[in-house]
C-alpha cells in the first residue's frame, strides 16, 4: 500500500474545497481552524501500470496551508506534517510521499529529531520526499519541451531559480552531466550555498533573479515560495520556456505573451486512468491522468516493492538515482507533461 501526504495551496483554496466536498461548516473558517484540524484520509486510490500490475493507496490531507509559514504559525505547520506522517504509518501504509511543502518543512525544521508522535515512533524508511522523480521529470521536460519549441540546448542559457534546493541542485547536476547546454545560471538567496553548488558543479554563474531572467532561454522554477512572484514578460527572451515546478506555483499570474511558453513542471501523465478524486481538487487539467511526480514516486516504489526512503535528506540526489527512478517511471507508463 502506498500513501500520498498533500495539502492545498492557500486558505482560499481550502475554503472552496470544503464547500465543494459538502463541508459548508468548514468553508468560512479561518487559519486558526486549519491550524487545529487533524489529518484525514480523504481519498482511496487504485493505479494500474502498463505492465498490468495494480496497486492501492491512500491520500492523507495534512491540513497544512502555506499561510501558516507566512503568518509565523511554524509550530502548527510542524504538527501538521508529523501528525500526517503518524496517521499514514498508523494505517499501515508501506511507502508515503511527502508532497509539496511537507518535505520542505521536514528538512527545514529538522523533523528527523522528532520521531515520537504520541504513541507512534515514526519509521522514516516508510517515507520518501519524491524529489528524485520530480527532478528527473523536470529535466526530461527541459530536454523534450525545448525540442518542441525549437530551442537548441547547445545554444541555450538555462536559469534555475531555487538552484540550491533539493530539486534545483539535482536539476543542475543533470543539466551539467547529461546535456550540452551552453550556460547555466544559478539563482537563490543564500550566497554561501550558491558558491558551494558552483564549486561542486565546476560551472554556473550566480545571478539575482532580475539579472538572470532576461538572459535565459529556459527558466526552471523550483523555489519554495509560499506565494508566486510577478514577472514582466516583455523583459524575457523570445522564445522563452518557463517550467514552473513549484507547489504552490512560483509564477503568480498566467503569463500570456507571444513567444513565452509556460509549462507545469514536475507533472507526469499516466498512460491509464487513475481511480481517484484528489487531482480534481487541486485543479489538474486532466485529473484522471496527470499528477505530481513526487506522488508518482511513491507509486513507483510500491510497484517495484522498493519499500525504502528512496529520496531522503537534502541535496543527496545523484544523476544515477534519477536514472534508476526514470527507468521504472517509463516501465510503468508515466510520461513527463509536455506543451
Ligand atoms: P528546497 O527548500 O530544498 O529548495 C528551495 C530553493 O528555493 C532553495 O534554493 C532556496 O534557496 C530557493 N528559494 C526560496 N525562496 C526563494 C526566493 N524568494 N527567491 C529565490 N530563491 C528562493 O525545496 P525543494 O527543492 O524540495 O522544492 C522546490 C519546489 O518544488 C517547492 O515549491 C515544492 O513545493 C515543489 N515540489 C514539487 C513537486 C512535484 O511533484 N511537482 C514535488 C516536490 C516539491 P534560498 O533560501 O537560499 O533562497
């Protein structure tokens, strides 16, 4: 049995989902209510691989909302993630993906030191961040979507916004080792981490976002921003491919400008319909087939019976591990979302 721990993108989103799902009493409640709400299994899932194998899983809603971080409700945020993990383990789930901010909170606040949640001793080998598969899928999107748009990688400048993060650093490693991109721009706030990454890669220019954007043919957005940024499309190159892998999205508005192409990053399309409701709730375009690559990672680990924390700790993702998860992704019928 696999599990997915997820959350909604904002308080407003949570309120509208509560209304849609027939809980009008929750629809008008503010952040305090969500801070005290316990985790719940709200979806039961069946997935069939193109090999014919079928697996079952549960979606655990953690009731975390990104506003908890913006409004200094850190203790509540931490409680949400630990309680959701304990809930998954209590229900006997063998491997669970920590979606969206769940893994970021886990790492940021050193939750590996908080293994005891009431009477449950968390077994971390039952959890995966899903970031290896997410990074692999984003890299395949860079390679394949650029080809669709006629952007030649050997002449392209790629900016990675969130380069020092778990996913961003893995994307940089892959772009360096597996592609012939002309230039790599590294964007994040902490200069020391940027310099360490540059030293590890032996390449890459460290630039601020404003300087990097006008130079880039491709921008990979994987910054852990609780709210998206506004960008001015006239300052971008044309054509420019923007791959937004953030959850919530790093780009706050839909960019509609000739020559600027926005692709949902870190999203896979399954070859067969999945029996579930949850992707409708998060407004996926084709909810029966499309899903976050991190969620797909826990499905892949269940298909292969690799009941282990395949993606764990920060900045540990190797190109070899991306290859390994990529092979089983193809084997079971998942494809990167393209234009
Ligand atoms: P990390 O916390 O490991 O890394 C975040 C990166 O973003 C760091 O480099 C950080 O560096 C940078 N960053 C944060 N804020 C800003 C800012 N305002 N401007 C510039 N850089 C910034 O996160 P992950 O790699 O785990 O996740 C990245 C994103 O991917 C998140 O939005 C997450 O929700 C999403 N995600 C998507 C998945 C999918 O399946 N599609 C799966 C998992 C995650 P610094 O702090 O120095 O600025």
